[in-house]
C-alpha cells in the first residue's frame, strides 16, 4: 500500500521487516539529516522548541549502521549563500545556530557511537566534522569560507580542529559537472 514507484525491484519488504533489517545491522552506511548537533556529537532530529515531531525510523537506522553521515545546513533560517571562484560565499548567515552546546533532545548519542566504534560525519555546505572520542572534530572547510567568522562564530561551542584541516574539494563549488569518474 505504501510501496513507492520502482522498476524491476529485487525485493519488497513490509515496514516491520525493514525495521528488523536495520536493527540486525543490515546497513553499512546511512545518510540522514540533522536539526541540531552538540559538542559531544549528539544529534537532535525529533524535538524542536518543545514540539515533538518524533524520530520515525531514525533511531533504528542510526543504532547499527557502521558509518553515519548527518547532512544539513550549518545554520537554520533564511541564509543566503552562493558560489564564486570555485568557492562558497556567505552573503547572509542563518539566524539560528544548529551546532549547540547541548541539543534540546538526544535522538542519536555521540558517546554511544564512540563506544560502539561507529564512524560518524557531520556534513554541511561550509564544513565537515568527524566524531572523535574527545568530541566533534573539524576536518574540512569550504573554499572561500572564513574559519573564525563563518564557522567558529556561528557555533555555541569550539570544536576540536584537526591539525590536517583542509579545504573541501573545489569541484563541489563549481558550476557544471564535477568530472567524476569510476
């Protein structure tokens, strides 16, 4: 009844069976969104300003996947960003910070992920972070972005900064094909 469009599917599962696959560790990797991230790597994807929207299958998916990529904008609200000279330009910052000292509600536990050895990335349009045992580690920034002004000043905590901090691939910020090959 809730089956989406497909051509020649190899398998069709009931929702309850799909959740059992997640619980059984069938996912090597999952890519999900985030609303808030805190200094411990906790993610809030289910409660906003006292309003609970519910986690859906988020918890089932994140508990047993070996690698997790949480993807979202760096700030919330009306922000204005663009591209220039193969780099990112931030014309207007979003008014709401999403990297907080503490999230409003923990939908995903960073401490538990470290304990289980999960690989966790937090990817935004201007920065990439990795979960380390000591907390959130900044590993990449977008070309054209100012570290202090556009990243650190827009966070409620100071992340760890990788000694190998590098720029994100310039091809991401160009107009046109990236030139990827297999």
